[in-house]
C-alpha cells in the first residue's frame, strides 16, 4: 500500500468515526419533544421536553404554583409547574414543558410553551409578541 493510499484510508476512517459520533451525540436533540407515552416507557433523569395536550379538568392553579396533566391519547403525565403559567395555557391546549421526570413519575417543569397558531412560544416570547 502506498503512503498516499494509507493517508486516504486514515482520513476516511477518521471522517467516518466523526460522523458516527456526531449522529450518536445529536440523536436526543433531533426530537423536539417526547410524548407522555415515550417518557413513561423510557424514564430518564435527564432534562427533557414533554409535549401533549393539557387534559381537560386537570388544570389547578394556586398562586404561582400550577398542577396539570399532559396526555397524548394513550398515556398521561402529571406536571408540577412552580413558575407562572403563560396566559395561553388552558385545558385542551397543546403545550411543551421542559423539566425532569421525578421518581414519583411527576414531571417537574420550569418552562411551559403553549402552542399559538402553528408554533410553540414560551411565556416571555408570547408577551413580547402581544406588545
């Protein structure tokens, strides 16, 4: 094998390895959010986005603390939101929440994005658009 061929093979191997590592590293970030069924089927201690519909009759506000359930038609996850909830959030509304699923299977959220039109917006972004 000539030195030139060896260099090409080495470069191809390095590029292939870099490509595989990149795809493996981005695999979780390629999904915008997980459904309640996915989160319950594969629980993780990592921070995730959970998306679905606010289950009718589940929204309970107490000052700045809110509890509700998000469903996808097959499963539901209880959400505990300690911060103020965007005004767009209501029962039957599509939302995406960011946080961590606790060992008690309650999702502790610190960010809620409500679907407005065809896009999701966080509370601060929605307020800026209304101005």
